[in-house]
């Protein structure tokens, strides 16, 4: 599970964790020297000083935990912690290491938001060989006034991060979130099982893969198959919404458009560009309300992966019907391309 509740102060956290663990290392029962944050405090909006995120450790096992030789799961088990509490933007069904890097069933790890931080690189020096260049597309928070958020969705607390910013507002397209690299491609889940709706986008990727720089990724919406919303006037079946470089930085929108053009790919439709103004954004979307599920706001400038929760937000119309994975099991209905007969 995740939590949005307020955290303790650093001193309160230390005292509470030590008291729960009887001032003993939960691994070896030696005298505790550190109230260890099971998941790095920088991953939390409030610092992560939460009892369920703490474990009392001796110096030896604290170092092992920082290096991720001791997993988060092992520490929670040793401390008798349950249920799992995670930073709110992380996925409850995904295991992570201490630094927020997703861990796959085979032990391979994906690069998380803190991966390129110098201190994190130092801590992970002994396990860097376990990492792949794959990156799971982050969860997009709903804007504070989005009426389509469900109990499982996350909302921005406010829109302060957009104030005084130049923003890009694009139509939210109802397709399959897809990521392209030079050597591979995948959907949001990283498992890209064969499906007729994916044949077109895979073929398109095959023509441009060699032009994608090493460790860069091109993210967009695969729109070949109708999900909940059908389209008849698409500029293409794969619409780009972001491009990320080898340092996990999302390129500025102008650079995203330039790279999409170089790759011969269209971008998602832009309905507003300029200084953030909620009223102007809502007016820009008004003509599209009947035909689209919502819109997405992003900073026009570049931003790091860790800034995604405050740099990108979405508005989804109320009572939007979501098919989730059901569209893959139903009869395929292709969307239409602009000018097609």
C-alpha cells in the first residue's frame, strides 16, 4: 500500500523505530546504531519518516542495506512490518530496492528516479551489473480538479508546480503507453507479448530503431486498436508524447518535436502552449470534450525523471469508461487514419 499521511520528525522517527525494535538490529540483534529508512527518504514528499519505513540496524547491516545487499522485503520481514508502505507515486504491486529502482522477478533492476544521483551510484557500485537500461513509464498524477480520478489514482495536491511556467497541453489519447529504445520496445508493463494491435507499431519501430541514440527512449501512445475511445482522424498510429535522454531527462517540448520529426513520427495533438493559466487551458479543451477523454499538461522545459509527479498532470472527464487490459481480449477494431478511405 501507499500512504499520504504526515511523517514524524527525524528524531521522533529514530526514537519510534528503536523502541519498536527494542534498540536491537533486526537482522543480528546487536545494539542498533541507525534507524534505517527502508526506502530512501528522498523518494517521499514528506521525508519518509514513517514507522513502517524504518528498521533498526547495526553499522554492518546498515551498510549492507544501503548497498541493497539486504532487500527491502528482507528488512520488513525481519522487523515484522506489514502491510508495505511505499512513497505515493510508486506502484504497490512492484518490488523496489532501497533507492526506488524497480526489481524484476529475475533479479534484474530498472533505473529509478534517483539512479543517476552520485551518492546512489556510489551505494550501488557493487550491483550495477544487475541494471538494464529499461525504464518504466512513471505514473501520471491527476490534476487537482480532474473529476475522473478513482480511488486507486493519485492527485496533485495543488497546481503550484505549474504556476509561472510555460506549459504544453496535449489531448489525452486512449491507447497503449509504449516505449521505444534502439534495441527493444515495450508497453508500460515491460512485457510486450504478441498482439495484432502491436504489429504496426513494432514495424514502425523497426524502421527507426537505429536512429534512436543509445540509452535514449521515445515514449508515445500506440493507437492502432480502439480501447474505450475510437478515433477516425489520427495523424499516425504511434503519437510521441516524450523523449528521454541517457541521463533519464525528459527533453524540452521543442526538442521532443524536433526528434519526433527526425524519426518521422507525429506527436500527440497540442491544444495550448504558453504561460500556465487554468482558465485558458479549460477553454482550449472545450471543443474536444465530446471526442476525447481528457488532456495532459507538462512543463515546456526539460525535467528529470524525479520531477515527473509535479511536471506532468492529467485531467480526465467524469465517468470515463476504462477498458484496462480488456481491449486485448475483445475483437480488434482499428482506429482510422487521417485521409484514409
